[in-house]
C-alpha cells in the first residue's frame, strides 16, 4: 500500500498520511483528476472520514461524466443503468460486482442510502439530452436528487445527521456548482436555466443562500462525525454572494476563486470547524 498525503486534517495540525488499499487509492486518484475541489475537501477532513468520502465522490465522478463520454444516447443510458444496477446490488446484497469504485462503495453505504442514490443516478438522464427543464419543479427535483442526495449520502455515511438540514445545505451547494458550470453546459448545447436573465439568476442564488443560512442555523442537527462531508461546500457561500451581487458573472464564467484564496478559504473553514 502507498500513502496518500495532502492538506492537514481537521483533527490536528501538520501533514497526515493515510494508508489506502488499491481500490481506495484508485478512488482518490479519480477524484483528484476529475473533481479537485472535492478532493481538497476530503483531504482536509479527518483521516477516518477519507475512506468513506473518496468512494462516494468517485461514484459521483463516474455518474456525472457518464452522459458526456459518448454522443450515443443509448450508450449513455446504459452507463447510468450500470450504476443503478450496482446500487441495487449494494442495497439488496450480499453479492456486489467487483469494481474499483463499487467495491469500496459497498463497504460504506447502507442499503437505505444505496436506494436513495438510485434516484440520484436516475435524474442524471437529463444530462444525456438537450431538452430544457420543463418547469421549476423539474429543476428543483434535479438539484434535490443530485446534489442534495449526494450530500445526504456523504454525511450520513459518516455519522448522524438530519436529512432536511442536509437537503437545504445540499441544494445550496448544488445551485452554486450549477451556476459555476453554466458556460460549460451552454457550450455543450444544454439549456441549464429556466430563466437566464440577471434578475432570475439573482433570485435563484438568493433562494439558495437562504437555504444555506437555514441549514447553518441548525448546526447541532449534524453530528461532529458527519460534518466533514459538508466541507465540500466551502466555496458555495462565496459563489452565491457573488452571483447575487453581480449576476452577469454567471454567463461570463467568472465565479472561480483564485488558487490562493481557494486554499485559504478551505483551511479557514477547517480551523474554525464551521460549515
């Protein structure tokens, strides 16, 4: 086994070393390549949380990119169905397919959370096609079953955490990430917003910020063991505030923090123990 080193954990100062088996190393490497923000957040979490977070984040990478790796809708559908089948195996047990992500994932997900993540995969079918969201209800359902469900699964796999609080928090994170992704989604031919006018963008960001604040007002509903999952949101409040103040930054793709600010803001969250 090789060591995976990174940012200091929230459990103490100095750099830490984590021993991973081959599957966990593969999960960590996948997240590092494809989702550097969540990789940084996981490496800033306590050592004990990383073996839980990396398989979940690696699954998120695989599911998120499934609709984009092929121009054939049927093949993309098959890729998503593969993950739904894998999650069903985890939920029903005892036999689970051998896979560098599915195998460690099966060791951290409860049957209940595996069932929840089935819907998380199902809503990603929207990414395969280029149809706009039908209405606000469909857009809200997409965020609730994707970003919010991922937050629930990540946190509850670590410890006790109130689901409504996690869903408020996950929704806010989802909106922030969605706003950052708008230029790329539009370049791919998608219509990611029901209304892309500055006023509508501002309203969406404000709604998300309100839900973030509501979740933050119920911090005690999230156990200390579960809180490392919420580090993945460390840039969300900054993004939402910028989108409210200057909604034109969304279309311009100007909602990224500089590298120094990005790292410092994460470490400030870790040091303060706040989310």
